[in-house]
């Protein structure tokens, strides 16, 4: 299995809602990433997990809370988001923290109303 | 923050023509990668070129790297409609080899 899967594909949430994005890979990769991508812009790194531990937080607001329950799964918990948080959220994985190539999932299109 | 800029921002060509896009970056690198993104989808890794390499080929792709000018180019030969996508260069930084993407080139190949 050489795929990174993300659910849901689309999510619409109000500013007071709590929701979660899910990412899964079964390639045995030990590094996982969350990116945010606004329309017509490049992806911007949010978080890096290495061996299930958070290693990088790119100064992301606390309304985004990542979680890595096991080596195959990565969640992003969302709470009290703002309309400007509407974006495509991409998950990626790589064989290890020192590997270069990253494998991306198809993304979750998030709309905050 | 963006490490690099890409040009052109948008490129439209006929099927069968070659497409060239350029990437410039600011700091020294270990390697440079190119990714493709179909509209609203995830990114796909295309090719990686190391800082000590000047040119690399993969199928219809040719990548060059000029570290003295801090620039790279991606050439797609004999383009196809299926090559229509956004193309991003990416450099890595930091202890976790965090990727920083360039601004991207939107390529449209007309049938």
C-alpha cells in the first residue's frame, strides 16, 4: 500500500464547532506532516511528527491540535476556527525524519462558516 | 515563509511542445525537489536533485540546478494534456528536513 488517505474529503464547520481531520498511511513511514494550503498558494508546513512525537510546530494557533495515536495515524483536531482557516489541509508522510521525499494525501477541503 | 519564487506563474502551451519552469531560492540547500499538484489534490513527488548534481533526467523530465545562481529549472518534453497541473519546487531546511515550497507554476497543456 503506497497511499496516504485522508478523511473527510470535504468539511464545513461553524466557528463554534469541534471537528477532526484524519490521515492514515500503511507504508511504515515514521515521519508525518500537516500542511495548510490556501487557494493558488503553495502548501505551508504546520506540524511534523517523528516517531509519533511532535517535533516541529510552525507557530500554529492553538485552535489546531495535532495528535499521533500510532505510527500509521495522524489527526488534526479543530476547535473555534475562523473563516480565514478555510483551506485545503494536506497530510504527508516520509520514511523517516531524515528522508527527503514526502508522500501526500489528497487533502481535506475545509470551509469555516 | 516561501523559500523560492517560480516563474512563470502561469504557462499555456500546445500538446507536444516543451514546457520549462524556473525556480529560484534564497539559502544554501542540500537538495531541491519538484512536485506536481493536480487541481485541488495532493502533491506528487517528481524528482530530486542533490546540491552536487547539475542535471538529472527522469522519463520526460529534465531538471537542472545552478547553485551559484541559486536556481533550478524543470523541463517537461513532449507535453500531454495530462501534464496540466501546478508544479512546485521545494527545498528542505532544519532538523526535520522541513520542506519549503516555491510559489508554483500553473501549467496548462491544450489538446
